[in-house]
């Protein structure tokens, strides 16, 4: 008899213990919103009829319509059984239930283990996962405008719940009616934000979708200034003035011109300020070669456009210089003249070589000089006068003449 009783007790220990009929099972959760792959603690309170605790070790089984619970079967301790719910990778609403024996959950609990649940027959704890929790999608663009020549803007989507809290781990998709976005799929970060980059040269509306919620942001394509740069009509020559023509117009419906910048490609550049319309700009290249002239127009909104043209500058061409030297007498002062030919620059200096070993420098085209023949000379002698003139543009002209001096 004793052995039989012991065997019966051992057998009873191996049989799972379930809640008796009339037991109430209520679920509590520490959150009702989770991101993708988020976790939450689910606790079942198991009480017999009359509110008495069930026996420790009473087995409770948990089920969920979405995600997973770990473990699925838990023994009670002090009338409670706790599992971990994992949301998984799918958005939606997970309904979690529990049962033991013939008793099952009868209501969904308010968040927080100390709060009395509101019971509804046949329902369990509901946890909204990922995009299913989104109530608002706020979309912003920075900058909010790009050039019609093309540009980029950063698109930021903020996915918010009903309390305007950012939702982390929510998948979002980005689409645009103009241009392109990259990436087209994103996941919100810890603050509930996800970003993409819009590339467009037209006004574009970007739409962001999170679950069933959408939001949009508009990026406007702004007309840029137009600029036309025309080179000299005459052959550019080192030392001579070359005239460029610049025509600048503000973009249609856009901001006024703020500044026009011009670079002649030879190390010379300057700003024209808020210039618009047609402007003629002179420039002197000191050396020959090929140069790139660039003009940049910028409006008050920061939009800019540019144009460049090549300019071939030819070497400087010497100018002509005519020297006049009258016949003179030995010992008598005379005046010699030098006259620049057509197209010569402003002359800054004349260097005179009188041919008798003497020289002089003047800033005007004439110079006095006295030739003296050796004593006893009875016949006329000739001297070659050479004059080198230097222009303000660096060009030079050389001329000479023969002067006859009689005794």
C-alpha cells in the first residue's frame, strides 16, 4: 500500500498543473507600441474564482497573432506568469492571449502592471508594431528649392505616433514625381526619422509612406540668371585694349542679381556688383597666349550661372616711329623730332641715340642737340639718329634718320 501511494504521488508530480474552472486570466504589458523587432514583457495574472491565487506551478500557455512569445508555456509563481514578446519584422497589430486549462484571457490590460485592466470578452493584449503605430508622417526638405540647372535636397521623414512621439524602426518608402530619390526605402532611427536625397532640375513633390500613412514635401526649381559673354570684335593683341560684352538677366520670377564676377584668365578678376543688362568691359592682356574668360552671375537667393569663352591673344605688334632730323651746322643747337604712327599707344618715354656717342631720354617727341665737328673739318658729316619710344601698354617703336652737319 505504501509503495502504491508513493508511485501515485510521483505520477501526480509529472502531470502538468492547469488552472481550475472559473479561473480568471488577465494580461498586462509594459508597452502597447513597439518598433520592428522590438520586445515587450507580457505578464499574466492568474486568480481562482473569489480572487484566490492559483497554485504555484500552474501552467499558462501564451499565443500571439503576430511576432513570437518566449517561452510559450510558463509556470506561475505567486499567481503570475511572464514571457517576452518579440515583434518580428512585420508591421501590424499583435493580439496576445493566454490560457490554462479551460480558462483563457478575458480582457486587455492597460499599460503598467499595477493598473486594473478593462476587460472585454474574447480579446487579449494588443501591441501595435512598426508602421501600424504611425498616425502622422511629417516630411521636410532642405533646401526647399534647387536650381533649374539641377541640384539636390535632403528629404527628412518623421514618423509619429498619436502622442507625437517619434517611432523607431519603422520602414518607410520614398517616391517623387520628378527627378529621383536615393535610397527609396529607409528605416526610422531612434528619433523616428529617416532620410533620402532628392536629385532634380524640376519642381518635385516627394511622398513618404509609412504603413497606411503618408506625408509630402515640395522642392521648387528656381530659375537661374542668364548670362551671355562675347569676346572682342577685333583681334586681341598683347598690350592693346580688348573689349568684352557681358549681358546679364535675372531668372524669370526669381531674385534680382546680387553680383557679377569676371575672371579674364590671366590673374586679373573683379566683381561688377549688382550689374544687369549689357555691359562693355575693356581689358589689356600684357602677354600673348590662350586664356579662358569666365563670367559668373549670382542672384539674391544664391542661385548662380556661369559662362566661359576662350580668347587667343596675339603677340604685341611694334608701332612705327618717324624721326625727323634737319640739316644743321657744327656747334649750333638743333631740334630733332619723333612722331608715332597710327595705332600707337600713349608714349611714356623716348630714348635718343644721336649717333655721335651722346644720348638723352625725354617724355615728349622732341629733343634739342648740338653736333660739334672736329676742328679743321672742311666737309659735311652725317650722323644716324635712332629713337626708341615705349608706350604705356609696353609696346615699343623704333625709328631713325640721317642728319647732315656742315662745318
